[in-house]
């Protein structure tokens, strides 16, 4: 699975958009970009994933550059409850050996 | 109903003891996992089962033995517990993709 690079921490004011970047310059053509988050003391929570098109769901939007070497997770209106560690993971989708390789993630702190 | 549930939530035990952590999922998924999160917050996969068959074993000591009685359950049994086994253990399940659903974790403390 391709390696990802994320900033260790970010701050965001409540109500503003939080834009979390991820670099995955070695991504291959059949690898998807997945985002998870882990709120303190809880299990990781799936947010969104995509291959090359931008994706949006009720939680967030995922913007993937045309060359697929980087992506940005956007939380459009961050709240205090969005304070968490956000993990960007790149891997092939499908199959039975579908392990997730977590990096160190980005610790997002949402403040008043 | 909780999708992936683990018991117990907290477990404190002495070195050398044997303990089990149970996991159940009601999502109808075929694949279940055990992950370990250590004190530095690194989250690593330990095992994966698909339809009760072991498919991933990430060089975990053989003191750790997963058991899957059916595809909705994946229990983790640990023999001869050591101080270094102290961690939070997460169970997860998925169906066809790595968009896994995680349990709330079991915090194991070995004293």
C-alpha cells in the first residue's frame, strides 16, 4: 500500500471549513484514498473514500488532485465534536485481505 | 443496536494471566479484524478473519490466539499476559472493502 504524509496537527475555528491535506505521491492506479477519524478514546470511524473523482457525503468532501498524488478532506462547517485525529489511508479496495495501515494522522483541534 | 460490540471495555489483570476479549458484529459482514493501539497511539492490525478463516496474521506472538466460532464473532484470547500487552484493542468488521466499522475498544492494563 502507498505511504501517506499528513501534517501532525491543525487548528480550525468552529463554524469554519477544515481542510486536511494528504500527500500520497506513490499511489498506484488501483488504489483508493480512504479517510478515517478517531475521536478521543473511541474506535476509528470511516468518513469517506474515493478513487479519482471528488466525493461528498453527509460528513465531508474529498478532493483528489488530477494526478492523484494528493487529496484534501474538507469538513465544511467544523464543530467542537470534529476534534479528532484524522487518518488518510491509501490502499486497494475489495478483496478479502483488506487491512488498513494507519499512519500517525493529523490531530485536528476545533476551537471556539 | 451497536454494530460492532466488544466486551469488556476495560480489563485490568496481572502478568502471567490468561484473558479473553469478545467481539460481535450484527452487520452481516464476512470479514472481521483485531487491531492494537499502543501507548504511542499507533494503530496496527493483528489479525483478519474472513468467513471464519484466518487470512491475515501480522507476526503477532503466538500467545495471542483469535477464535471465530461464526462469522459474526471474533474473540481474542491472550495467554501469559505481559506488561507490553497493555494497549487498547479494537475489533472491526467489513464487507468487501476496507471501509471497516470499529468497536469502541477494550483497554487492557497488565500490572
